[in-house]
């Protein structure tokens, strides 16, 4: 048996999700709590910025790989109709999460959020990092629900 294009797309899609959402999990559960233990605001901001800058490129690449492979699979399988069925709610959720992260990584973060973060972190570091932590937990939770839904749904399981 050889690997066909659909198998390769599915493998790239899963790899992208593992790297992307795994990275979000690491930032949410490890990096942000560690940053909050720093005593100096300048140290918090500097360290977070340095790590975030490195992770942003990984997140951008894996988000692109995930989106391109996902839409390719929908195209090849002619599965666009799944967007019309509530049974495939996880495809809707995956798409919404992908759109949110894509907008954040490619538009909002470089154009708005980076400057906003630096300004807010200087004036109100505790509130700023608490907000970032909450947002990461919300996005991670929704992403994990989508992952569970996708695994169960793609193997024939139904929630409705």
C-alpha cells in the first residue's frame, strides 16, 4: 500500500493540529504561569515577548498547514455539504477556531495586539497577564473540544 494525496493531507493536518494546539497548551499551562512568578514587570514582559516571538512563527506555519490540508481534504472528498449538517458540528468548530487563530496570528497580533500588550503590560502587568491567561484558557478549551469532536466524528461517532 502506498500513501496517496488524501492520506498525506490527513497526516499533515493531524501533525499541524498537534504542533499548533500542543503549543497553545504549553503556553497556557506552563509558560504563562511561569511568567506570572517573575517579580519584576520588565522581566515578565521581556521573557514573554522573547518566547512568544519564537512560538508565533511555529504557530503561523502550523496554522497554515492545518488550514490548507483541511480545506484540501474537504475539496478532494467533496465534503462541503458537511457544513450544512449539525452532526458535523466539529467541522464548524474547527473552522471557527482556525479563523480566530489565523486572524490573531496574521492580522491582529502584528498590527494591534503587540503594541497593546506592551502598553498595557507596562501600566497594569497583573491585569494584562491575567487577561492573556484567561483568553488562552478559553481558546485552549474550545480547541480541545474540537479535537475530541473531530476524532470521534471522523471515526463515525455521533453526538447528536
